[in-house]
């Protein structure tokens, strides 16, 4: 019985395939891997970041954000491809104002790939408190409820009361 059903299905398909010409399937190129960035865009992003790095050496933390709005917009226009470069600089820069600016920007990039680097900043007892608190706020801005799992662990690891308090606020907000 089963053989008859398969045979009749195969016959039907062969008859139908001769009746109507089907267009060839459209083959789409796979999207580039997340974070992959072409050389030209990479150079553009690094030039923008060099401008911010230099400015961070010259102005106060309060002035850095307003004086780099143009650069912030340019990097946001690059989008997700810029995130690995921002994370790289976050991990390698010695300038806390620049790191603060990077942490702030990662909160606006709207990608969950920012969560782990931001959590690492939160947990870093050697990092300035302002930068750690800004990392909490950036995770809040990302609005990814899955970040709560990481923040629960961070809350237990962090010894700084103000940072822990901010972690609690973000956990409450994201739940």
C-alpha cells in the first residue's frame, strides 16, 4: 500500500514538472559573519576612534561626550561591524575617559555581543567606579533580558557597594 502511494506521488510530480516551467532557484550569497568588516570600513572606524582617543587626552570626561557626538554617530552608522573594534579598544586602552566613552557607545550599538565585555568591566575591581557604573547603564540600554543571568553572577562577585547597587537596578529593570 505504501509503495503505491509513493509511486503515485512520484508520477504526479513528474507530470506536474513537465506542465509548468519553474524558474531556477535564486541562490543568495550567505551574509558575512557578524562583526566582519571590510578593510576600508575598518580604517574609517580606526580613524574615528583615533580622533576620540586624542580628544580624551585633552578634555574632561564631561566634555568628551558632547565633543564627540559626530564620531559617535559615524560609528553607529557603521553598525555591528564596528563592535569588535570598540571591544578591542575597551580592553587595550589605558585612558579611563576613552574607556568610559566606549562603554557608553556599546550601550547604543544595540547588539547582545556587547554584554560580556560590559560585564567584564563591571566585575573589574581595578576599573574606575564611574566606568563600571556606566557599564551597568549601558547594559540597561541594551534591553536584553538574558543579561540578567550574567548580572546575577556579577552582583555576587562585585565588592563595591555602589556598583552592586547599580547592578541590582539593572536586574530589576530587565526583569
